[in-house]
């Protein structure tokens, strides 16, 4: 297949692609190419001058009439029309079999006879519960958002979601037929991925030598539950356990610790930087648990990366996380509210029994190998979209 990947982002080289959409774009495209498909990146799709004027007018309106609320101009019909026009011009005559994008904004008004496939973590309605940037919008902006979602998914030949929750709610909220919905989880964005034998060796050698190493990974400290992590590990330390927390991705996170609780904030580590990628791999190798008590998480690729390294995950069962974490199989799910006492009660028996810990770690690696890697994801993607291409009537 000759596939066009459509994005609003400015992508000029592979490093840009690795940074795009948390590295998900790179994982998808590199594996599609590895499996023999031609992929053309159609980047920097912009809505044009009319949409720019609209955006500035809406910003002024938001500051005045709507008392500082965000009118989310990206959902305005003028912006959507501009994106669709730009995308159409860029793909016309390209000989593409399939148009593929993460962006419902591009797809909402895209008029083409080429099959369009959306593959993403969540739709607008699924983001409103845990993502503060999508909350408390004025009614007019909410209407625009829902309208563009319904239009994009209705016009798409297939809507693929990384997690079960968003896929089910697309049917329930937007009335998208089940035949146009599919769940294919994302893969881990570690390039190269760790070797299985090395991971298994690390699991077998990992010991509880008096300190349990936890890893928190994420830019949004509050949404991903950074404050909850501190409270939970503080409780473990007060119970006499020595715990260490590595923080990656957050600049300036302030953590007050108690005796027995140490922490290092590594800041943001770029996977495209060899030295920083080496540091990240070292942290992953040392970690006993990834702790991810998110308040909202459409999917959570970092959990897949932890699994690739044989690291169990302690998380909340919100949004897309239950698609990844199977309680007591490859991690621990703690229901809301995320109570440090419950965390301690669940963790202590596992920490005290390394055989129980290793069982979770091997379960994590197994889930990665079976379901949460890009080779498997792209095989399923191709099997899903090829019938759309072969059934298309040539024009």
C-alpha cells in the first residue's frame, strides 16, 4: 500500500518524527515501512489565513465576552475547512491508497474518495473527564468539538482507538457504527527495543536489597498523579520501607521527602539523544515498579515501555489504562480514590516475596510481546485497512 500520513505538526526529519505524538507516529510509520508499505509523511497541514483571522477573533472574544475561557478555536468550522482544503491539495494526485491520521481536525471535513483511517488514543468526549484543557469550555465551543468529532468519525472509513474505553464510548456518545470501530493498542516507543533475553535476565537478577525503586514518567505532574505518588511512597517510608523515586519528564517538580524516601528528578529525557536514551534505559533497568496513578490517561505508552523492560505497573483504572494493565497479572490497579493505605496493603506482600514480584514482571513482558509492540499492532492495522483499499472502486 501507498499510505499518506497526515499531520498538522512540522516534521522535517526522523528526529522530528520521534518527538511527534510522544513517538507514536515514528513507531507506526517505521514499522509500516519495515513491513513493506510505502508511507509518505504529509506534514505541516495548516488551516490558512482565513482560519488565522478567525483564531485571533475568537481569542479576543474569549478574553472579553467569555471572561478568559478558552474558545478552542481549533474546533471552529473555518479552521476545520481550512485544514481539509490544505490536506486535499497536498494529497491530490499522489497516488495514495490510504489516508491515515491521528487528527480528527484534519479528517472532519476532508472530502476524498481515498479511504481515511483515524488511529488515536481518544475522542473529545473521552478527554473531558481527566484532561483539564478540555474542561469548562463555553457551550458554543463544546458544540463545535462534538460536531467535528461526529463528522470526522462518520466520514472515516475506519476509526481505530488504542483503548477499549474510547472505542466503546465512540459508539455510545457519537453513534458510530460498530463496523467502523476497532481497538488496536499502541506499541512501546523504545527504538531499539530491549532484547528479550536481557530483560528476562534482569528480572531474574532483580533483588529487594532494602530499597524499592519506583519510576514516575510524564510531563503533566497533576494529571498523571505525581502528588499521589509522593503521598503513597511517603506512607511506605513511614512504615519502615526504604523507597526511591526517579522522576522523568517533569521540570521543577517539588517533592518533600521523609527519612527512607529518596528521589531524583532527571527532567525531560529525549529518546532521540543517545546519552539521554542511555540514561533512560539505566533507570528502566533499575526500576521495580512504574507508578502511574493518573486522573486521566487516554492510553499511556509509557506503560507499554515499562512492560517491554519487564517492569510491572501500579496504576489507576481510568480511561485507557485497563486496556494495558491486568490486575494481579502484570501490575496492580488501585481504584479511586487512590488511597496510600490501599497501595501499601497491595504492595507489601509483593515486595516481601520476590517470587510474587517476578511473576508480575514476567506477566508485564508477556503482555508487551503479545499485544503492546509495534510489529503486532501494524500487522493488525494492515489486516484491518487492506479490505478498505481493495474494495475501493477506482476513479
